[in-house]
């Protein structure tokens, strides 16, 4: 009887230890993902236009304490939407210029343009300009 | 016979004790450490949320008033900055952007220095502090010598990611002269003072109209700067009084400013002898 208790107890102990280890690792990783999302801060500081090359110049400032990656830029102008997948890393406290050619949109005078940036963690930043 | 029964009962007891010991072992080596670990991870998350909340709150407390003015006969711009907020700010960049967003000059720590521009960037401004970044020279391609296109918006950005536009936007350049987007005249008052903390009162009285205005400042460190709208051209008496609580009010002087046009702004400089 005692031997059986020992064997079953040791098995349960071993299972509990490994399960606890897996649970704690998974939980830590999930919480750290949430923490990084909470820490993420960036802003579109300003936007410029180059009519000649139909190019947008977007200055992004990462004012948060952690690095981030921009993975989507969506530009809306009139009834057209230009969506581009990108992979642009921006370090903490870095100020970066992105140039973008929204192929579906002609950046002409009188057009109001909305720019949406999305980071790999799902945080978004917006800017609107009117091309005069 | 009695002994045999006792031994059997004693053996049954051993398995129970072993079971309890194993349960206690699992409790102390697995469940309690897991509970403590999860709690500490949760605490870290909560601390991060609180810290970022404080950072966001501080960001919302920033308030900088920006007055940008062009310097005639040059491509230079002066930017006067007043920290009206209750928190220190770090000015990191100054933007000069044409209205059509085609031409943009960015002034940063790389092209602004104390030697050339009176202050370095980033520039820290404590609450109530004022500073003027001088002689920000636009690159030649910014000016097209076309009055319709040489119209600029000026903005500043802070280390916390805020953007503040100039109250004098837009600035326009035409044949060597600069104008502002202001619709009425303003008076620019500067009090040169030492680095102590002072309070000032500025009284403006219009001689040719019934305009009166009193502006009080509190806890100014060093020079004090303010601009006051007067809405009409005319003559204005400007009196500055030092009202620091430790001593009785001291009048620093009175000047008459004759305002004949909206721009350039009429300016009076007072000296605080203490």
C-alpha cells in the first residue's frame, strides 16, 4: 500500500511540477506580450507630400520605452484606399522618416488624406492632412 | 495476537502519512511557488499600467505656447516658447512647413546650437520658463519668391510626443518681409531679469481708445516674456510692476508703444535691476 502511494504520489508530483512550469512560462509570455503592448507609444509627428513623385513622407516618433515594428500603412484619399504591408523597425525614442508611394491614390491639390499606421502589436496612430 | 493487530494497523498508517507528506510536498514546491510567481507577474503588469498611465497623464499636462516670427531681410525665424503647463517639457524639434506640405525644414539638435541660436535643442523648459530660439535659417529651397507659395506653418514637438503649433501661423514671406497670420496688432513685452523667481504685472492702457489690459505672471524664472493683443492700432502705455510677495511692488517703468501696423510687432523691453 505504501509503495503504491509512493509511486502514485511521485507521479502526481512530477506531473504537477512540469505542468506548473509550463503554465508559469506560458502565463509569463502572455503577460509580457500585454506589457509590451501597454508600453508601446508612437505618433505620426508630421506628414509631407511630394506631388512630383506622388510620394508621402511620414515622420514617426517612438516616444515609448520599447522598440516597435510598423507592419501596415493604410492611406485613404477621396474614395481610394492604399494599404501596404511593411516591416519598419523603430527603436525607443527614435524619430524616423518613411517614404511611401500610395499607388491607388493621386496626391493632388485639394485632396484630404488620412494615414493610419499599425504596429505589429496592434497599436495604431493616425494623421490627416489636406493638400493645398 | 494483540501485537500482530497493532503492527497491521501501524503499516496502514504509514501509507496515509506518506500520502499527506506527498500532498504537502506538492503544495510547497509547486502550487505555492506558482501562486507567488503569478502574483509577481501580475504586479509587474499592474505597475507597468500605472507607470504608463502616469506618463500619459504627464503628456496631457504639457502646454507650450509658441510664437514664431520671421526676421525681415533674411530667411531667419525666431521662435519664442513659453511653458504654460505645470510640468517641465523638453523641446526636441522645430518644424517649418510650407502650406502645401511640399517643403519642410526640421530643426533638431543637429542644426541648432547655443552659439548660433541662443539655445540648444533639446531645450528644457520648466513651468513658467520662456526662451527664444533665434536665427533659425531656412534652407534656400524653402523660399520660392512666390508670395502665394511662401507661406509656412511652424510647429514644435516635445520628447513626450506632443506637437504644438505657433499662435502666429501662418508666416508669410514676400520680397524680404515677413508677415504673420494674426488679424490684429500685438504688443511684445520682455522683462530682463536675473535667475531668481519673480512675479510681474503688466498694465496696458490705450491712449487713443478705451483699451485696458492687466496681465499677471507668477513665479517667473529669469526673463519674462508675454505678448498681448490690442486689437486696434494706436498709442499704448505699458507699465511693468514687479509684484514678488517678499517685497512691496516695484514699478520697473512705463513705455509708450506706437502701433501703426499689425506686423512687425511693437516691442518694449524692461530691466529688472535686482
